[in-house]
C-alpha cells in the first residue's frame, strides 16, 4: 500500500500535466510492474480533440522512485513483444479519474 505522501507527490504531478496540456487528460493511475520493481509509474489517458471528427487517444507514462521522486525516465522497448509484456505487467495501486483533487 502506498503512503499518502507518495500519492500526493505523484498526483500533484498529474495536476501539473493536466494544466500544461491543451489535450484532455484523465484516468490517472499509479501503477507498479514486476518488470520495474524499483519504480512507480504514473499512467494517464490523453485525448486530443483538436479534430473532432478524428479524436486521438493515447497513454502516457512517467516513472517515479518508490518515495515519489521523479526518475525522469522514458519507457521505450526494442520490439512490440517486449512492450506488450510491460503493458500487461502493469497493476494499478491508485486511480483517479481527473487530476483535480487527490486529497485522501
């Protein structure tokens, strides 16, 4: 179970992300993965509505130390099989629909 302080640190970053982008960002989740046991991963869904006839949706990720300190890493894999293995390994430990209020 995550400490309240760690959730607050990571979700404060979610608020920054939400304010800094013109896209609709939601469904913020703090995830863990057996493939990266030394990291917490903030995952969120971004929806680009600049073209209403063709909206684009994608997932974004940022990595954090277990204490909530940003790792400043990117998640890149050499092939689709390795990427899929990582995505399937993700398990949510905290979820919030919008980055508005994350006080517990």
